[in-house]
């Protein structure tokens, strides 16, 4: 079951997705249709010695754009502010702090 609280999400917003296999991704929201969700530059959440971290979701993928079937996404929501800042810094050359 997909829980979509897409109230006010716009293209380019940083979102958190929980996939049905348990993975959590942080990405830029692009768009969605009745059956799909399109995101850009997905990073997966990992645990490391300092706590939570972000790393590439696919190391050898040839595209920054990913389209998921909604049936593979458990939930999508806006990302927490601190995580969104860290994500933007990780995926661009701009320091936001």
C-alpha cells in the first residue's frame, strides 16, 4: 500500500521514500503518474560509525533519473530539513550551511 502525502510537493523538492523491501531513499522529487513516481539522484540511507549517512543507491547506473512503480513504494514524504540540506550538499557543489 502506498501512502502518499504529496500535499505541496513540487518538482525539485527533497523527499524520503520507503521502498517495500525496507530501503529508505532520499532524492529529488520529479513527478508522478497514476502508476509511477519519478525521482532524481537517489541516495540510500546507511548506518555508519557516526550515525546515519547517505551513499549512492546504484553505483553503476547510467542515469540520475529513476522511475518506480508505485506498487514498489511503501511511502513518500517531504524530507526533514537537516537531511534535505545534507542531501543537497552531497549532490551539488554548493555548501548550504
